[in-house]
C-alpha cells in the first residue's frame, strides 16, 4: 500500500493545487474589479474634463456666434479669410477640439459618455467648420490636420447610430434640447 510519505506527498500536492487555484481565482476577481474601477474613473474623468474643457470652448464659440449667429450655417472661407481675429478664434477652437479628440480616440476619455454629454454639439461644430478645416489643410498642405477631430466626429456619429438605431434624426434635436 501507500506509505505515510506517499500519502503526505499526495495531500500536499492537492493542497498546493487548490491553493494555486484559489490564488488564480482571486487574481481574476481583482482584475475584473480593477477593470470596472478603471472604466468608472474613465467615465468620471470624461465628465469632469469635458465641463472644464467646454467652458473654455464655449467662450470661443460665443465670440464666433456673435459674428455668425446661425449655428447651422456652414462658415465659408470667404466669410473669414480677411478677418484675422475670427480666423484665429476658429483655429484655436479647432486646435482645442482636436486635442480633446486625441484623448477620446486613444481611450483616455469615454466616447459613450461624451456622446451623452455633448449631444450633437461637437458634430454640429464639425459640420459648421468643415470648409475651414479643408481650407486649413490645403494651406498647410497637410491632409491629416485635425484628423483626430475627424475621427472623434466619426466615432460620435457611430455611437449615436447605436443609441438611436431606428431614427435617422437625433432625438435630442427632435426634443429641442
């Protein structure tokens, strides 16, 4: 039969395997909790940063809106070409929103939370400035200029399609929010 030494080896191997299994299970649980906490912090950071960030952006937009009060109006190059102050305001807006786009596009900020906070504001701004964006790219001979703004808007549009799959129109616009 088995000797006490053999039985001790078998029992110690079983205890070692069970202990290892418990340790792996605890690591998996910790990883899951860490991921959940990371996602929560990312969403919180998106909300906090957006409000600070949008406060500065809204000041720029207020100045632009004084000159171009119709927010659905696509601003033409000829509208700003000879006015360096408005050109600089728009360039500053585009620079800042592109930097924010980098944060969203690299996963620092959460695009789903941003979509809910910003509603259609960022998409509408992109449409409003699209001719200026093209013009700036032509001037700089850089087709990737504001590329993260492009990608941000594409991501927001895709997110909105998922949130509102049956409506072509945005519910926020329909409700007049």
